[in-house]
C-alpha cells in the first residue's frame, strides 16, 4: 500500500480537543453581498452564493489548507490508497458529532456518499445532485465510485472502477461535505433550508432575500470562533452596500464592482483583498440550436468579440483576456493557444462560408453579479454590440440567477454568458464538468454548450486516470488546444475577485476558491 498522511493543523481545523473562546461572547461579524443563497444542501447547489455559506457549516473528509489548494485533514486524520489506485481508505477522527448530537462516524460518511451516487436512494429528496454527477461521472454504474464501506466506526473505504487522480481534491469540494443522516432522513427538503452538519457554525436564521445568520455550533469541539455570530446580508443595490461599508455598518463586502473596490481602497480602515485568479468567464453556444452546430459560426463569434475591451472596461485591475480555458498557471496551460483576436472581417468571412451571413438569436445572462462577472448587463450589451457589427442580431434575455440556471441547465438558451470559479486547483475541475459529454444531461447540465465530442471525452478520462506529472499536463494542454479549435464555448476573461474588509479584522485569508473561513477571523488585537 502507498500511504499518504498529512499533518493535522488542529487549531485551524477546529477538530482537535476542546478549546476556550478566542473572542468576547456576543461579538458579531456583518458581511454583505448582492444576492441570497439558492439553497443550503451543498450536494444540491452548484453556485457559490450557497456554497460559501455551506463551507462555514459543513466539514469534509479532507479540506484545503486556507489560502491554498493543498489538501489537509478534516474529518479524517489520514488516508492511503492501494497500489492499483482503486481503493482509498480514510481514518476518521474519533467521537465527532453533528450539531444535532448524532455521531459523525464511518456510517454517516457512507450514508452521504450512497445518497449522492445512487439514483434510487430513498434520501435523495428528488434533487438532481448535478455536481456529483458532473465531477464523478454520473450515478450508479456511471459513477467512478463503485462503493463505500464502513468496516469500523473510524474507517471509511472508497472503491473506484479505475484510478482517479482528482479524487482527493474532489472529496474536499463543498458539494461533497458530510451532513447529518438523521436530519437528511427526516426531511431532505427541509435539510436544504436548515442544514445540520459539523462545522464551527450553524444556520440560526434565514430570511430569504434579506439575511442568513450563523451561530456557533454547540457540538463544535474545537476552539470557539471569535465571532459568535455572523450575519450575511443581501443588499442588491451595490451603492447602498458601498455606503454601508464606508459608514462602518458592515464589516465585509463580497464582490464589489471594480470601481467600488477602487473607491473603497482609498478609505481609511478598509482593505481590499485579491485572491489569486481562479476563474473563467465565457460565452457558451448551444450546439443543439442552429446555427451553433456549425464550428465556422462558433469561430466567427470568437473573432467578433472584443475580449480586450471587455477585460479593460468591466473588470478590476488584474483581469486578463483568457487565452486558455483554464486559468493562468494551472497544470495543462498551453502557451501555443492564444485568444481569437478581434477581427470583424474574419468573422464576416467565416459566417459567409457557413451560409449564415445574417441571423437572429438570443443571449441569456444573469441579472446579479458573479465573482467572475461583476457587471453582467454591461458585458452582455458589449457582446451584443460586437455581434451586431458582423451581422448577428442578439436579443438580450436577462434572468434572476436561480431562473437563469434552471433554463440553461435545461438547454433552453441559444447562447449564454456564464462563468466558473475553480473548486480544487485541478484542471479536471474546469474541463470535465463544463465541457464533457457526461455533463450534458438536460436538467442537471453544467456543459451549457451541450457539445459531445468522443475525442474530448477520451482526453478527459485519460486525464482523470493519469497520475500527476508531465504526461497528465500534456493531456490538458491538448484539451486546451481542442477547446480553442472547436470553440463550443469562448473563454473571455480570467479575473481577480476582490472583497473588502475592515482593517480591524485579523485572520482574513484570501482563498482561491472564494471561501472565507470565518472561524479564522477575530478582532485585531483580540486574544
């Protein structure tokens, strides 16, 4: 057996022995953002506004060390894999409990994995579990996970159909966090509104489209959070949220618009944090809707869009035109792949060759800002104007984010403006869920192009089964080249996602996955 054992950082994990309070009781942190969560069952949700809350409430088998994508222990203390890479064994911390007092043991972990991977599992609650399917191949016989055993209370064994290099990073994803079997079995629908897990915080109050309040988990065994409650407020009007930040009414502001971030950076007592770029904003073209099945049309649109103007006009400093599908510096980056230049004449010539010199279509986009797209309406209008110059009349179709997701997952759109914030630092996370044929199932799709290419699928399977190293990097370089050539979706920008926080708050970490780790924060000067 090859054994991989990570050193436990018990203080930061909060899973060690009992600890005293690190801040004054009643201390409250107030955080503002533009939009509410959709739901709070992390296995169900696919968008960051929900998952950033879940990351404060749930724990996983393993987690990412704050500020990095390095894997460290969480519920587990250590893990090992068989020589053939098809069996993973995790040793769990003893005597852990969920916030409802029930045991967090191997049976609880198995319950969660079985719920996610089995399409007939009685505890699914009629939810789609799209994230699991899109990361791990699907359900039942399609899932790369063939079974999960709990041979002892502190031992979990995961069986795979073949070696799967992203597994360790995938089980650190918020969507594969472990919830209370008792709470899920009682009412899966209610669990989506009032989750029960084992993190440092619990959801004590949720007034939809207004605020979510987190309180300290009574079953939490680690050091007490300095902030005994965290109020996450929804402030749709960003001018109001900026004013509130300047007045000191809120302590943190998530995803300010670029101009607002520059303004706030000038204010005494406020700091702007810039996590490393780990996203892509892109235009997906539904190949099932004519004329987007024609690669010449897709390439014409790639030439038509002035990507540099979008990056310069609607993003904060640090945003770059996306050459590759994956962010700069990620494994598999292909230096030979460069973004399609803005070339109106070339776009028109390709459309003429395709026999569609002029046509009308629709462009769907979300009305609320996203980390990868702070000003969606202005970006959509810029793309609409660019397309008009080459003879394409695109009607803009704005939708509230939840409605928008439902429509594009079902393939109703001809084109949509969307993006992706990386989850685990692995190129598989950008390619497989967004572009592979396994992710093009209507209703749960995250492949919004509905592009199904067997050669690309073969690359994806090879990348998943090849150990990290030069051979695996070459696979993803080929994937970047293929996405460029076939253009099922056009990467537009890689941006730096900023957030604002009072300088009086210590322990703030700029995480590449846009999580916040409220447990690490405390009033500056506190003990």
